[in-house]
């Protein structure tokens, strides 16, 4: 069934369409990649399901449960996502407007919860390829924002490719007929209202009869006298924040590298455990089969031999250096292609800020791409916030008057900053002394201009201050000229 049926005004048609579209969305390749990204962010790597096999004496492939099987996920992806989010949003978003009252209203919206929401939205987009922002009105009649999980949310477009609706679905445990069951709920949002659906006992979507109003407007409230108030935002209260143009997760370029690093590191641990002791070369073995020999050597450290048997002890040289080199290659590639910042390269603290900045170059590029899309979402949010402010306070503010500043957090060498400032001050001192040395050969105006240039002063203002100082300097108390007739009233006489 085509998605356009989700735009029908007939709830039964929409309910029928939801059965297929929700199932298709769950099974889509995009959502599967999003789930993989979410799994890796939570340290649930493929290495955790690693198994070791061997071929027994009967040429049958069996799992080796006696062999060491270390499973350690290395959280490079988690680190890089957190790096990106904190690099951009560790400092609060700053807003600039000329009207102080307007700024006071905005600060009510841009609180700690807003900063948390922005971090969660950017984090979700990085992990899953895109994330949805959802606007709602809280119990204080103020607009606020939260994240709608993109794994359980999707757009609905019309034949012209314009987004006309949003479907959000989720599973919830309820008691039905005395049994605990998991039921899927679905919400269909458009620019005016929202309709609620639920799966019945036959696993088919139907209108949710438990909702008091269904469909209902975006915002509802009940007054003290029981009167129901309703209103709509006039637009879809959802925004799709994309991670990049193709909505790829930040994991996709580096997942094979992380899997290879996990494998190399874990099998190095396996080798160290399995070959910590010597290998026994047995001649004339009297046991039943080699599998039993392997178990005896590993568990009992004892093995029996025949009449002409013998035992040679062999040691194994584990290629540790080769594995360490491969791990370093993988690690460098993970930070390079993941466009992350490798903090282990900082050194002993004596590296200059120029070097530090160069090591932030890749992370800076990734943050630039994210910031463009983040600012687009902030513009959408500001439009809704200003509309809410105008409604609440009967104002006529414009979102275009808001200037948004995002300050990134970078590591710096404080000693380098102090040393650089000292060098600049010393250089300026030498220049000023040189100017004063040649001052006798120059006019006062030229000397003053040169000094003002060094200290970035406005020459005109300094000149005016000097002239005022020259006019008032040297004057003593009670030296102002006496007005005519001030003493005896005689015109033209001063005594």
C-alpha cells in the first residue's frame, strides 16, 4: 500500500496503511544501520558474539569451548560521538537581540533543559544518521522541545515530495485479558492535529478508543471549571536533523576498522593466554584421540606415552610486534576516517597551540558540517519560540532579529598563550622605544600617530584629550575670570 494513504481523512484507511508502513519501516536498511550505530555507541560490538572453531578427528567443525576467547569492545565510536557533541555544545548557546525584554523572554526558553535537548539531538543524529526534534507545550503553557527517536519515527510525503505528516510509533507493555502483552501504539501528526492508533488482539491497527479526544489538536488543556481548550501550532511540530547529506551514521566509515582492531587486540590476548606455556610434542601417545590429549595438556598438564614414546617441549614466539603495529595502523585510520581528535598525541604539555590546532583540524571539519545543520534546526526552533512568545505576551517580535552564537571548546596550552603575550609585549616595547628615539626628528602629530597605531588607539580621540588637558593644566583654584559688575555692580569695573 502506498504511503499516500496515510494522508487520508478516513481513519480506517490510515489504520490499514499503518499496518504495512510501520512494518516496512522497522525492516528498512536505514533503520537497521541506525540500530547498529546505537548498539556500537553502547559498547555492544560484533566482537561480543565471536566464536572459535576447530576441526576434530572426524573432520567435523566444532566450537572450541576450551580455547581462550577474550571479548573486549574498544569504544572508539562512543568517544568520537561524544567529542563532536561536546566540542560544539559544551558551552551554552548564546543569543543576541537588541531588545532587552525580548532577550529576557528568550532566556526562559534557552535554559539547561534546552542545552540538554540540543546535545541529545546532535548525538542521536551522529549515531543514527538523523534524529527528530519534537515541539510540545508543557504544563506551564510554554513551548519546549524533546527528541523523538528516529528509529521509531518517519516522514510522510505527498506526490509532490512535500512532507505532510509524521508517524511516530512505540511499543508499550499493557495488561490485556489478564495477560501482560506488548502493544504497538502509533501517532499520525499533521499541521493541525494528531490521531492515535493502537494494535488490537489481531495485531492490526485501529483507532485508540481510550483517548478522550481522537483526533485532537496539537495542544489541549482543561480549565478549573472543566472547559476544554484547544489550539494548533499551524505547522508540523517535528524537525528532521540530518547528520549529513546522505544521512550516514558516523559509524559507517570506521566500523570495519573498529571490528579489525577489536579482533586484533582480543586475539593477541587469546594468544598470550593459550601460549603462555610451552607446547608439548608427544610421540607414541596412548590416549583415545587428539581432542583428549589437548584437554589433558591444558587441564591436567599430564600426558601418557607408549613404550617408545617421548615428549618434546616447544615454545612459540607470538608475533606481538606485528600485532602492535597493526593495532597502531587501525587506530590511526579510525581517527583519520572518523575525523576525530586523538588525545593521546597531545604529548607532555609543551606542544604549542599551533600544533594542537592542527590536530583539531579533522574534528573541526566534521563540526563545521554539523553546525550548518544545527543552525538550520535552531532557526526552525526560534520561529516556533518567537511565535509562542508573541502569543503569550501579545508581542510582535521577529525570529530574524535573533543572532545565534555557538562557541566551541578546544584544548589550549596556557603556557604558550602567556609566552606569546609576553613576546608581543616585548616587541611592542622595542617599537615604542624606537619611536621615542627618533621623536626629536619628527613632529608631535606623527609621533602620536605611530604610538596610537601600536596600542590600537583612535588618534582623533587621543588628540582631543591632549588638547583638553593642555587647556585645563596649570589652572589654580579661584582663577576663573570675574564677570563684569560681579563685585560692586559698576558696569565696566572689576576690583
